[in-house]
C-alpha cells in the first residue's frame, strides 16, 4: 500500500501544534497585559464630574486636611463625599459667582445631593474598608499616589488583586506612624536623629537599636499596631 503521508507532514504537524501552543500563550499574555494596561483600567484618566474639583488646589495650595471633606474615612468603609454644605462653608464667601461652582450652589439651595462619578469603582465581590487601613498606618497616597498634585482626580492605581497582595504580604514596606497617614509628603527618616524624633513625636516605643530604614520601622509598627500579617492574605479578608 502506498504511503498516505509524506515525511514532511510530520514537520507540518509539529509546527502546527507548536504554533498553536505559542498562539495560546501569546493570547494569555496579551490578554493579561491588556487588562492591566491604563487603556483597560482607566488609570490616569479623570472621569467627567459636575464640578472640576482640584485636590492640588485644596490640599497642596490651601492646606485643607483630607478629613475635612472625606470626613468618614477614619470610621467607615467609605471615605465619604462631602455634601454641598461642606463646600459652601468656604464657597459662600469666596468664588461666590463662579460659573464652575453653580452645580454646588444649586445642590445647596435645592437640598439635592450632587451626583459625582466614581473614580475608583471596585467590583461588587471585593470588600474594602478605608477605616481599617488608615487606622493601621497606611497613608492615603499609598493607594492614591500623587493625588495631592492632581488638578482633576483620576485613578492612580489599577487596584488589581496582585497589587493589593503586594501590600498585604509585606505590610512593613508600606506602613507608617498613624499620625503621618494624612501627610502626603511623609518620608522615612534618613538619619538616626530624624528617626528618634519621629518615634518620640508619635509615642512609638522601641527596644535596643533604632530602626534604620522603612522595613525595620515597618516591622516595629506592624508589631505595635497588632497587625497579624499571616492573616492578611486570607481570601476572606477581601472576598466576603
């Protein structure tokens, strides 16, 4: 009986199988790259808002504390959006005729809440509590990087699970004294004198040698703030 397949068909079969596997790998890697890209996550892209609020102007230039507007951030899962009454404590006196602020004035006069578009909108299957983070020494700008410089507010991180786990697995790399949580310009002390002054300022006790860097300071704070590092990667922490 004559041979049905030629010898080169073996090469074609191998190339087809190998090419299919490579295409599958490329599809997976390409899909992963796309879902992590700013194009997909909208990181760095400010959504349209009824009023062009500037964090740079209010925080950096005027020195208004985060908690003045985000009043519930220390005691609630939600940071809180200020009602028109909060805005009008200042804007009843300044920029009273600005067209940009007309939606605020209308909201206040009609007693109707202003509808803002969410900047960071987590999936429904993810539970996040602002209060536990800020009360355990995680600064606002660990998640909202550069918000103090933003003229228009945009998402600064993808908030993917791998990104959250980087902190949950290594909290000592990110934690800071609780009194520095709302300080967007906090820096880890570089000298022994600066480290001693920081610890004394916030009443942080230490034994033996002073911490010399973020990880040593973080390890001290993780212990003092009673953070159970081994439990932070449990699925039920975020998925309830």
